[in-house]
C-alpha cells in the first residue's frame, strides 16, 4: 500500500513513454499559461529582431477566441455602430473645409509624384526632388498672385469711381433715361458706389483681414499637406494596400497603381493644355494691345484647368476686357477664342488626353457638373480623374463579377 502511495508522485513527476524510458516532467503552470511554451520554434525564434512596418510584433501575446454571438452582443454592437456612424457624420460635416483641403493636397501630390520620380531617376535624393517640385509650385503660385492682385485692385477701384459716369453716358439714350428716372437708378448707383457701403459689403477691415488670412491659411495648409504626401507617398500607398486582405492585395495593388498613373497623367496633360492656352492668350494680348496681358494669360490658364466650362469662362473674361478697351479689340478677342477653342477641343485635347484617360464625353460633362455642385471648382478639377477611376473599377471588377454569376 505504501508503495502505491509513493509511486503517485513519481508518475506525476515523470511520464513513461511506450518504450519504458522516463521523460522529464513539464511545469503545470507553463503548460496551462502558455500552450506553446517549451517548443523548439519558440526557443529558436530570435527575440531581438524587429518586425516589418505593417506586421504584428508578437510581443503582446496570442489573440484569443472571438466572443460568442449572443442577442445582447449583437444588439449592443448594432447600437454602437449606429452611434459611431452618426459621430462620423457629424465629424465629416464639421470638418468639411479641412477635408476639402486634404483632397486638394492628395490630388496635387498624385499629380506631382511623376515629377518627383523623374527627378529621382536623374539621380536626385527623394528629399531634394520633393523640395525642387515644391519650390517650383510655390513660385508659380506667387507669380500668379503677383500678376492678378494688382490689376484686380486697380481696376476695381477705377470701376467704382467711374460707375456714375457710365450711368450718365447711358442716360443719353431716351429709353434708358426714362428707366433711370422711373426706378431712381442714379441715386441707387451712387449710394452703392459709396466707399462706406463698399467697405460694409466686404465686411469692413476685420472682414477683409479674415478673408486674406483665411486664404493664406488654406494655401499654407494645402502646401504643407502636399509636401507631406509627396515625401511619404510610397509609404502611404503601401499602408493603403496593407489594409486589403492578402488574397486580394495583388489585384487591388495593380488596379490602384493604374488609377494613380492615370490621375498623374491627367494632371500633367491638363497642366500642359492650360500652359499652352495661357501662352497663346499672352501672345494675342500683346499683339492687340490688351492691358495686363500676363494677368489675363494667368486667368485663362487657371480657368482652362476646369473641365468643359473653364475655357469658356476665361474667354468671356478676356473678351469683356477687350470690349471695355475698344470695340474692334473685343470682337478680335471673341474671334480668337472661338477659333482657339475649336483647335483645342478637336486637336490638342484629344492628342494629349488620349494617352492619359479615355472617358466618355457625356460622363465627363455630367461629372463636371456634379463636381461643381458638390465641391465647387475643386469638384470640377477632380471630376475627370474620378470618372476614369470608376470606369476602370467598373470594367475590371464589377462587370466581370456580374458576368460570372
């Protein structure tokens, strides 16, 4: 009896294999607390090797089993999802202005990334390539502001001062004079042209300062975000692809890279067309003697970036300036832009954009109108690349899946 009692600890201390050889006992707490403890893989795993950037480190234990699906858990999760969706809606609504700036910066970064890649292929480090591209963009913005702000301020002041004189000239017409007297147009124009009323309409000194500093803040925010996105473009792209399941990551990466390539090609093509329109306008303005030719060229180049309607807006602005200068000059401006838009629409634009994006004209027009309604000028700028991306996803993902059903 005593031998059986004394043999029990020995059975717990050592295990006997089928061959009769004793095996060393394992610590019970180790076996319960960590089922994988004592294995060869853990003993051979190096502890000082850092994991990859987007891979789990394994230092915080093994993930446990998922929770049981009970009615309470499902209801609580659903209520939490509704609250989270509402909080997300409020956040997006309150941060709409900042999100628009982020979208602009992302769009600029995607469009400027091919230039960074080209400079890196020439041997420049990534930081220096980003600095060169950023400085070039900043110089273009400053040159555009220096060309636009002085003429706008000067012409606005002169127009306000000469507005009563324009009305007096119109009163020489009997019909116009009768309308002016009947509706007291002269008194209303003089009251509206008063400096105090103009300042009150602009919000006074405080409102003007808020407008100026708000615009500068937005420009600086977009510039900083663009620099950040350009500097970390590859890492951000890898992070986005890492969020996709591994089984679909390769296909998503191929489609995503194609979308980024098309957006960059569209940006380069749009900038080339806008620069060509601005240079043509500058030469024409010098030839016919329009005032502020460089400022008018900048206006045409900037508005030409807006799809479908941008070229018409620039043509209207230059034609109005020409009509204000001289009637024959205004007619010459109208004829020039009618001819140039035909050349641009049927020769220049198709040749440049055929390699970048191939979007249906009706879809492009609808996208531009919808983009203007949602995000204004920014929506019009990103409308065509968005349609090109959706068209690629529709052709490569949605339609094959529908055909396979």
